[in-house]
C-alpha cells in the first residue's frame, strides 16, 4: 500500500528517517478581490450542484470584507514565520505555498517545485483534525498535482494530524484565558465557554475521528485554561437541509444558553487555526449579533495563527519525520496520530 511515496509495510513503526528538499504549506484558499469571489466559490462547490442563489448569498459575506479573504495573507505570514523557525533550527528547507481552491493553486506550486529541482517534500496542511475534507481531500489534491506535473514531480509525505500536540493545545488555552479576562467581573459567574468547529455531514464524520478529536482537543484546552464547564458546537453549515450535518449550530446554542441565563459567552474556534472569513463572518458578525439580541456579551478568542509555540510545533512535526526514533509529542488520552494514513482513512461518504 503506497501513500505519498511511503508504505506502511516499509515503515511499520514510522521510525525510519526521511530526507526532504522542501516543505509545502497547503490550505483552502480564498479570494483577494470582489472579481475573485464568484470564481472562487464555483471552485469550492464544483460538482455539487449548488444553486446560484446560494453562491450569491455566500458572496455577500465576502462583500463585507471587500471581497478579500484574510486567509491567504495569514498563510503567507505563517510561511514566513515557518521559514524563520526552520532556519533558526538549522533546517535549510525552502517553504512553498499552495491552495486547493484559489491562487496560488497547489497544481502550479507543485510544478514550480519540480522546476526548482525538489524531489521529496513534506506537506503541512492547515487543519488540525481528521475528516475527508480536512485531511484526505488535501492528500488527493496533492497527488493530482503530482500527476499533472508529470515526470520528475516531487514525492510527498504529510505531517501527522496535530489536534493533541502541545504546540496547538497550549496556545489555544492561552488565547482562551485572554478572552475570559475580557469578561467583566459582574458577568464572570454567568459566563459560558463554547468551542466551535466547522460542521460537516454526519456521514463524513462517521468515516473519521473528527468528533472524537474535537472533543478531546476541547477538553484539553478547557483544562489548560482552568475551565470546567464548556460546550462543543458547530458553525458554517453549507449543505442542503435534508442532509444531516453535525450540530448543534452556534446560533441555536446561543438561544439555549440565553434560556439558561448565561450573561456572557466566550467562543474559541478550535476547528480553525486562523481568523479567516468563516471565523470573522459566522462568529464575529452573525454570532455576535445573535448574542447581543439575546442580551449576552460575546467575546471571541483568537486562533493560534502564528503564535511562536504553534510555529515551533510545525517545525517539530517536520523534524519528526527526519529523525530516527523521534519524540512524538502529544497530550491527553489518545497519543500521537499515525504518520502515514491507511488507504481507507477518512473516505468520502456522500
């Protein structure tokens, strides 16, 4: 079974060090102007028969920000921070950047890597959790890019999923503590913490560890911030109403919290590593407005972004694959995730 140029038979313990010529940071992508918005949304929904009026509705969210998703700029900052982190550790690896849905497309980036003479690279995908859209789909995108690049295209490995790595958990806990400190003293006792993640179809969730990993990461972050009572909810649902998706939705949950007489809500978008459009619209705009309507203060905790501990974690995940018998950092109940995904891992289910 060959996955990204390696086999589970060849590396049963995943302790054989690998050599790399470069790093690929891969993300979802986003428009960088109003003229980009509809073509971008068409790329995202290709093959899904999404009505044009639904695309127009989502395009309105981008209009609020001038058609510019903050995601690409945030990823460029992550790339720059990672380059500096790698240099400081003596790892001379160029860092390339490619997207699934908008420029720079991963197909173009892999061609450039080929032309630059890269023969083996390791990929870091900007999501901490396992599911088809958050992990396997990115692997498939890279493999298609390799096929398109043709002869002499690089081989790729991918760093393991990092939902329980201390370099993710500790910055999240720090950000949660900072957000809680913004709640006025007279509302502290009636404040509630909610962790949010992107909803996905229940069928997709059942084919992965997405819910289990989110629950564990939320537990770990809450513990690190000294929070005993919290909820895990979902946001950004985009599927047809007849298809079951994960819930409860953040807006519905805010109504529930108001009935329980919560006076403040602190939301940490644990399913996202940067403050991109779905965080800024769905939480900073819609959820904040809903909370105000219900008479509750709404405080949104920051994502990890380019927190030094998070950037250091990315470097450590890369170094793991280059080191014999490495230390694989993980906290909590489940230990480090696998390095090489099984062939049936996170299969798509429609």
